[in-house]
C-alpha cells in the first residue's frame, strides 16, 4: 500500500504541475522548501503508519510538481524559416511510417541551408514523401522544400508531434540519400529484424491477414488496408494490434519455460526479463509495451527475491516511472488507454467474474476480461473520437477467445519461417485460418446496423463521475482494501476445452484447403475496385494468375489480391503493365515487393525517375524476368485461352505512345483491355487489328474523348466496364462517353465494386460486389 500511495502522490503532482501552466514555472524551486517539513513528519511519525504514508505521499506529490515544472518546452529552432524554401540535412529517426499513398519520416536535423547561408540547427522535422523509395532508420538524407508549420486544429496528431519536438513539416520535398546507417547501431539491427518479420508476414500470408499478424505480434500497422482499420475502430478492437501485457506475458512465459530446461530458476528468470525487453524494443517500445515490460520486470523480480506480487502497485509504479521520464506522456492517448485497460483488469475484472459465475467458467472469464477493459476505457475513447461502438462487447468476446492460440501459432509460423522459409509456409495455412476468423468477425460486426453511435463531448464532470462509480463498484467487495492479485493474467491462464476441439477442426480444415484452392476449369477476370486507377486480375482455367496493372493504391491492391487468392495461391505467374502512369504502377510496386512474380510484360522502358526508376530497380533487385511487349505476341493461359498484345510501341517508341492494348481470349469469348491509348491509335487499330469483342474495359476512366467512334463501332462491345474512383476530382466519367456506351451493358467499379467475368464452355457470367 505504501508504494501505491507514493505512486498516486507522484502522478497527481506531475499532473498538477503540467496543468499549472508556465506562470508557475518561476516558483518551482519554492516547492523544495516544502519538502523538508513533509519529510520530517514522515521521519518523526515512523511508528504511525498512516502518518508516515501520508507524509511520504505529500513529498512524492511535491516532487512530482517540481519535476513537471522543470520540463521547459523547447522553442522550435526552425521557426524563423517557416514558409521559406530550405535545404536540411539530417538522420531518419525511427522507422518510416507507411500509409496507403505516402510515407512519413521523422528527421533529426543538424544543418539547415537557406538564402542567407548555412545554420547548425538541432531540431526535428516531419517529412512526407511518396512510397516509391524505401527509407530506413539511420539514413542520412538531404531534403529540399518549403518549410510548413504543423496545421492548427490537427487535434491529437499535432499534440503528439509537439511531444516529440516536431512543429514543422516538409511536404513532398526533393529527397536524396546522403549516407546509409552504420551497421554497428543497435537500433538499425532491431529495425532490420522488424522489417524482416513484416516482410515474412507479407510473403507467407495475403492481406489483410499479413498486416494483422504483424500487428498482433509486434504492433505494426504497415500495409493494413484502410477499410480494415476502419472496422477495427468501429468495433473497438484496435487493442489487438497494440502490444500489451498479454503479448509480454506470453514472451516471458515461453522464454522462462525454455530456459528452465537448461538453467536454474534464478538465471532462467533473468533470461525471461531480458527476453521481455528485447521483445519490447522490437515493437518500437510504444507506451503499452513499455508499461507491460515494466510490470513484467517487477513481477519477475519479485519472484527472484521471494516476494509476492501486487498487480495494482506494479501498474501504478510503472505509470509513475513512465510519466516521470516524460511528463507530457500523461496526455498521450495510447498511454491513457493502456493504463486504464489494465486498471480495469486489476480492479473490476474480479468483481465482474463473481457476478458472472452462473455462466460456464470459460465464458465468464472471457466476458469479465472483455467488459472490464472496455468499461474502464469507454469514456476516454468516446470523448476522443466522439463515437460509441455498440458491437464492441460482442466483437471482443468473439475475438479474444482465439488470441492465445493465434499468438502461439502465428509466432511459431514466423519463427520457423525465419529459420527455414518452407517450414513457415507449412504452418501458414493454420495461422491463416485463425486470422481469417478474426478478419471476418471484425468486418462482419462492423457492418451490423447501428454498430457505431455518434456521441458529443462528454466533459470532465461526466468522465470524473463515471470513474468514481467504476472505482466504487470495484472496491465495494473489498472494504479493507485487500490486495488484488493476478487479474491481468486471467485470460492467459485459461485454456478452454473448445481449444482442443478447435485444434482438431483446424487440422481437418487444412485438408479441405488443399482442395478448395484448386482451379475450377473456367477463366475468371476480376476488374478490381482500386479507386481511380486500373487493375485487372486474371485466373485461367489451369490456375495461372496474371495481374494487368496495379492501381494507384498499394494497400488497396494487396487487399484485393488477398480476397481473391487463397492461402495456397500466393504469387503471380506474371504481371503486365499497359503503361507507366502512377494509377497503374503505384500498386504494382507493392505487389512485386510482397509476392513472387514469374515474369513482367511491359511496353518499352520505364521512365528513369520517380515510380519508373523504383520499378526498374525493384525488378533488377528481385531478378524478375522482363519481356518487352511486341505486337502480335501471345501468352498461353490454358488449353483454349491466351493473352494477346494487340498494340505495342515500336523500337524506342517510334511507332507511338508507350502504351499496350491487350486482348484476352477464352472459349470464343474475347475481352479487350486497351490501356489508355489515344484516339489516334484507336483509329489505327480499328483499321487493322480490331474485331468485335464481348467486353471492353473503357480507357482513361471514361474521360471526355476517351473513345474513338470508329474504334467503338468496330469492336461493338456487349459489356463495357468503367474503372473509376467514386467522386473523383476529374469528373470522370464524362457524359459524352456515357452516351457513346449506351448500347452496351455498363458496369462501373465506383457503383458496382469489383466486377467478375467468369468464362466457361457455355459462354460467360458477370458478378458484382454490389
């Protein structure tokens, strides 16, 4: 209890110090004069336990206020040049943060050049750049652009950047590598391992299963599709991709059990503590992982010295250490949610479990853990995001029951895959089953009617009253404040009987998977809904996969492939680029980084800069064979199906623009994919190489002038497919183009979603997502 009250006093002092503002900073040293009387009272009252604890808590509170007032916010050293064109030199701090269409780098700047000369400046910048080039922690870079302030009204994002000392940004600057990170830096090694783990997940599993597993194991969200992230938020299940006490408990337990086979208990426990911190560093040490590592260290240390553990004292002391090291962390949302969720498990979970004892044991335990964490975090979530998830209890109950098994299976899959890749591929289908269950449950419940309710701001009064009620409910059964023990590991210690049945069912399902992935003898063309871009996936009757163009969004295309390709279908037999526009190449870059590719068919040579250069470098790095397209070329797909090049530029592009026109033929059905060929080229094709087709993918997203009238009359398509982004800024498709297509059945990805054409012996069928 002494440690609990000291921690509460210290945390309260830190909060009061931060809330007091800059005006109180000048008088902070006066607080030291008040420490002496409080310390004297503690010394004189050492026989009176209540007096001693109260006096020591006052001392801790005063020192907390002093510590908070000592944190002087640094002035932004780059503020004088905001709005000016500058050239900065610095080091990439931390791992780049990847988003769907860009990546963010934090630069530790040490030199700034402007019109007036050079300055030795120490500060931090946020740099936003494209995804075409991969950057790493420790890279020395030179960036040139216009320095901009962090936008006002950016909410939590701006507050979080300010905590890191970031007050300015460079948006899409010229960025050049000056020096690679030295191999001796420990964090380079740690980040290299994390990169390897994420790449292994992406190689072994489709999306969104790959990014979900990486999130569960190390808290990474790189590559996670935007719509699945929305589903996580709608169901309040983002905690499953945040490393927490459960992950750390598993790591500590496995490390200790393994070490006990070779070592005595004391060195085995020390090895478990080391494993906990190595794992936490691997995750990037976010607040949830740091808190869990501190608590695990205290718990294991208590075992070493033969003392009992107390979860509440460990939690409060961990929070005291973290906020003491970084006082503004108390405002960090991740820290608040991690602290409150654990407090709910410690305080409220035993009460709820007693209330639910009429339920089966495994259900009562799972439900009490789920509700306790959610009830304690509910006001902060609602007040931060102004939404209330009504399906959260159901989703979390269905999700948390499989997390223990997934941690073991997923961790084993990645560990074995890192040692010997075929072993990882052998276990990947089992991990995929667990992950697919999670994806389907989260996606399904997020779409239930009334899943999310919009809520206004709660206000401090309501939030405070809520937590007072929660504390009263938690402490009511403990009038003498008996220590609450071991609630955090409740879910981890429970092995419900259904898990054994689930294991048998999983093995049986693996056998079914080998048959479910077999081709059905028909050709399938998927015109993927990838926004304002083009991507067509072909699966031949023989089971060959060909991707024509990749769309503008890296995460959208990998998720789309993940939904169509099974766990046994990883890889593409070939990819085809009809041109080098970003709306086709941006997604293809990510696909080629993640999956094995048999060959590449493309028109001429890509541009020597931007996405084109990144594409050429990637093909060379991966050793992927490149075939330059030639008019009349045919690629067999199955017994009576092929992909034909109808138009390709001549040598050095002398015969026209660097675009391809393709034709897919199967069983007498023909599909025309004309790329973005101009009307001039369309006219030439109409005179020479065109004949009627069953389906046309409309070029240029249906823009005005996208189609030549003679060309359209010649091919006379029965079906026209428009790949177009919803509410796009270009106003596509144009009314004139729609008028030209009125004699065809028109399907659009912005209205119909992904469009599937299935070609069999008896003709073709069309299916749409909506």
